[in-house]
C-alpha cells in the first residue's frame, strides 16, 4: 500500500561541453597531462603540462594551445633534470638543476 502517494523518477540529462572552457584537467590520448586554463578548447593562460614522449614538464603560461616561451613566463624542466626558465621577452636563463 502506497497510502495514495505516487513516486515518479525523472532522468535529467547532464551535458558536458565538448570544448573545454575555464580551469580544468585534461589527459590526452598519448598520456600527456594538462592542468590549467582553457579558452575555447585551447590551453591558454596559466597551466602545467607533462609531456610523456619526452618526459619534460612545463609550468607557466600557454597561448594558442602551446606553451608560451616567447612572450610568457614559465619553467621547462627537462627529463634529464635541466631547468630552463623563461621570463617573457624571448629571453632564457639556463639553470642547472638535478633531482638526483
């Protein structure tokens, strides 16, 4: 006996945009990982990316879906431990650093 009450279940569809926008995390099919801002589906602004093919890691600014080492700021840590610091105006400072 349901005491005269009726229960109705409604499924509300949940849509996820196919184009990332704002802050998020994305893992690419090749294993690369990006955590940061997206603008119209492209990596843009501040973010961190790990590149599986090379083992390199970039933490800094992104522009047009690529790391922005020409005009942006950031640190590229290479798999061999070398650290390259970019400070904006197409300049680079080599810093020797090792995690070992």
